C-alpha cells in the first residue's frame, strides 16, 4: 500500500514553526545583535525552506548544514520563548533527512515543553507522522486515538482523520479506513474532492474487488504515481 503521510507536516508542525518564530517575543536589544538566538534561529528556518527547493544532492547537504546549525543553537541555550520553535524546526529538518526516529523524539520534546499547549497538537501530530514514516503504523494508530481524545477542537482534526484512514489501509483494516472516510464526508464534506480522500476511497474499492468503481473514482484525478499504479492494478 502506498504510504501516505501527507497530513502534512507542512500543515501541522511546519506552520507551527513559522508561527512560533513570528510570535515569540524577543527583547529589542537582541534583534540586531543576534543575542538570544532569535535571528540565528530565523536564519536556520530560512535555510531549511531554501534547502527543500534544491536538487537531491544539494538538498541533502544543505539540510545537514541546517541540522548542525539548529543543534548548536539548542546546545548553546535559547530564550525559553524560542526553545519550542527550535525543537519543532529541528524535528522538521530531521524528518526531511529521513531520520524519523530522531524527528519523533524532537516533536515529543517540543510538545512536552509547550506548557501553555499552544503548539502541542501540532507537535504531537508531527510525532505521530514521524512514527508512521518510520514504519510504526500500529503504534501510530493508538497514538492517533489518544491525540483525537486530547485535542477534539484542533483545527488539524480533519487531517488527522484522513491520516487515520491511510494508517488503517496500510494495516489492512478496510472497515476502519472506511469509517474514517465516512467521518470526513459527514463533518468536512468539502474534503470529498481532496485527491488524498479520492485515492483512499479508490484503494478501499480495489481491495473490495470493485474495480469498475475504483476506475470511476480515479477518473476524477490527474495522473500521479499512486493513481497510475491503482489504474494498472484494475
């Protein structure tokens, strides 16, 4: 089953990084001199975003440099208001490098440090996505359930439900996946046209042996590796 971890960390933790960098207060005397780590931290954030746009080999090198820079900032100490943003950014960089276990640990630390629970749902969601990326779908499924109970009003709930559907599909639980998609249709009907939702429904149809229905669903999608693969199977 094609792995789908689209919930995207960009929707969750990465946006939380941007918010944390923008909103965390910094003493005026630190902004020009670089004291307190804030400008340096913002610089690492920009380096990370730029690295994501580079070709593969150059991207890997730039990500390694960003990882080293953020590690130095964390080791050297940052103002309390910047530590959560630094941990989230470090987690994002480790995820981009494919070091999912390290990313999961950093997301966990960020969530635990967020005493005011401003970014905790983002951090915890990022951790679960990292567990999934590391192939720990069974553990992640249990964590999604806990996450949903802890954060019933999170703006990420619709994405979490979609992530649960794909997690269930990878574990071979078609009924659980269908239930998650039904919740999406009921609570967030505009997501029915989301390509990830259509692909998930198509996968369920294929597993059920409804090849004609699967092809009909896939007909609404532009070509993508996953869509082409499913069409070929049918």
